[in-house]
């Protein structure tokens, strides 16, 4: 994947951006020459991998991924004299300027502090007398994005030697080259821009470039801040909803205690129909456990009291068809609870142990619960056993249960009791004991409708901000391109 120019600029060191400004100005005033006219070039080679005699020798052998835009003092691999003699690799002298041609590091540079050979993905450059090595080094560093722009290849950039040779650069007198190298090296060593250290003839263009970058970056920071505010707002909407603060209560509503009685009765009846499946009663909710106050018509209960937490049925492979929905954790977006994709069995034929879920059940991830992955199933399917299908008994509304599972104090609770370091999971006992603020049935409908309305508004705002972010990226690209484009008049 080729690098976006705005991202490239944001990642670039200060010295590289100053170099781009200076070389842009030099192109307006200096004679230009092709690299082929001012430097020799060569590439390396790879000894046959299957011949062990060609490797583990004394000759450092550099690959493109080892170029670091600085000095290279060691190599990851070594080849033997026989490997060097039986390949296109050649031993390069200390102080050789290198340029990566392929892969993720295409356009990266390096200067050897050792005698070394390279593979075919590295171009060695040998400047002639009219161009200093370090001047050419700085030109190549600031030219990286242009190389990538015109490079050939699919997923990864591919810079050919012919492209390198045909590249034109300004060639001022040697004393000017010295001056430029000195300025850029000082900025690189310091890691920050001192505008007073920039020579007068380049100061205006450098100021223009950095002012443009800072102005656009400030807009981007504002956009990112707005996204963070929206994320916090979504959390607060859910929290207000489960505290009875989002809508007014209706005294005519049947109290939640009646709903809880019906849920327990239904669960008890179903439990009695199944042998050896009677659930142990969960402890009563103690006052000191309650995280916040709720309206009088509401009641605190435990997740295990109102759902089948920890007892979802396992799937029978013979009942899975090609069109069966197979849900995995990666299919759910963290925090937003959005379904990223819906995969069918014919697309992912996995017969490993899975849980069955029904339409209308709440699917909650007990693995890494801090990722906050929970959705309501809109059709039947099977899921990984790390996802718990929670059946809602009686008139408990699935979308209301989802809201309660996404509230701030619930996330704090599950994160505090989750077990395991590498693969943290919420245990069955801890999950059953989790507290749920249960409200009247009619109020559940009103809460869900209001939450959906407000979340949809947040989504609309977020899409608008994301569009602004896209425009900001384009603005940075265009503004800097214009600032750095040589004047052709």
C-alpha cells in the first residue's frame, strides 16, 4: 500500500521537511542534472539460499529493510567469499551511499560505516566530483515520496534503477552544497527547527512550508478532539439511560419488580422441564454493591437472574448449513458494537465447538471484555464459545440489556474481575453476579428509542467530522505541493 502524502509529511523528521523546502528553492535557481550524469549506480545480489557454503561468512550482507536513513554499522546476515563470487553481490567500500528500491522501506537511505555487500533490492550510488555524497544523501531523503509516487508495483513500491538514474536534481557549486549539508545536519542533530539558522535565501520557503503544515495540523487536532468528545458523549448517553436520567418516568408503568418476578418464574419453569438443570439462587443485591441511584420503579438485579448466562447450548455440526451465520469476535467492532461483516459457513467452514444463538439474543464477548463487543442477533446462527448468547426472558428487551452491558460502571466491574493475562476472560460466576438496573417494560422501549435517536445523531456528526478529516488530508497535500512546487514562470 503506497504512502499517503499527508501521512508522509506528518511522519517526516523536521530536517527532511526543511530539506524538501530548500531543494524546492534550489530547483528554481540551479542547473539540474540527472543522477546518471553525476553518480554511478549499481545493485547487489542474493547468493543461492540452498547453498550453505554461500552464507555465514565474514562479509556483511545488507537488505533493503536495514536501511535506516542514517549510518549503517552492522548487518543482520553475512555471506562468504564464495557467496560473493557466485552472485551479483559486490563488496562496497566504507562510506557508500545506499538507496532501498523495493518493499515497505523503498526510498530509505543509508551510508555504510563498514565494507559490505547488498542484495538486489538496494542501489549503491557513487557521486562524482561535482556532487558531495552527503548533499546527494539529503536530496534522496527528501525525494522519497516522489520516488514512491512514480514507483511501479502492486502492494509494495518498486523503484527501478532506471527511475533513479533519470531523476533530476539541482547541482549548485560545492560551497553551497557544503552549506546546505551543514544546515540540515545541524537541524537533524537538534531535532527541531531554528528558523534563524536557515540561510536567508531559503528562509521564506521554509517558513511557508512549516506555517502551512502547522495550520492544517491544528485543524486536524481539532477534528480528533471532536471525535474524542463524541466517544465520551456516547458513553454518557448510555450511562444516563441506565440511571433513568435520559427520559421521564411514567407512574402508570408497571414496576420493574413485577417484570423480575415473571422472569424468575419463566426461568424456574424452564429449568424444571430439564433434568439436573436447576440453578442455584444468586445472592441478594447488597446496598454497598449498588454503584448509583435509580428511580423508585426500577430494581437492581443480577445478570444471571434475568438471562441464561453461562448455559447457552452448543451447536450440532449436522445442523449447520452453508448459509448458517458464523460469528467470530473479529466480526464485531470494538466499543461501537457495530457488526463489521456477516460471514456464512460456506465462507468459513469451521466445525470447532460453537454456541448456538437465536434471533433477538444478546451476544456478549467474555474474552477481552474491555473491547466492549456486544450486539443483538438479527437472525439465528452459531458463534465462537468466547461469545455468550444471552437469552432475554419474559418482556426483557434485548436492546435495553445491550445498553446496560455497555455502561461505564459495568465495564469497570468486568475489567476488575477478569482473569488471565494474555487472554483475559470474564468468568461465569463473576458474569452472573454482575449488577443490572432493571426498569419497567414500557420504559425500556422509550429508553431504547431515545438512545438510538441520540446515537444516530452522534454517528451523523462523526461522519461529518471524518469527512472534514479527509478534506484536511487533501488540504495538506495540495497546500504543501503548491508551496514546494518550483515556479515554472
